[in-house]
C-alpha cells in the first residue's frame, strides 16, 4: 500500500476539519492513508479540547 498510486478518475482529495488537503485517496487506500492522522485532525476540535492552564493555579 506504501507504493499505491490512486487512479485520478477514481480518487479524491481528503481534507482535514479545517479544509486543508491531506492526501489523495481511493476506496482501496483511504483507511490506510488516513490512519496516520490523529482523530482530532480529521473531525475537528475546539478550544475546550486543548484548554489547559499555562501556569499553575493557586
């Protein structure tokens, strides 16, 4: 699958949650190529997901 090249007529670009193109995929390789990305990148995240104190409280 590492050397797989998608046919341009049977493939499409996959984008992250922000609309940034990640890679070109087809039905055969989509799962393999997208597994390298963290789920947050594919589904999106909010400030609540990354909110943590910069300095110790108290």
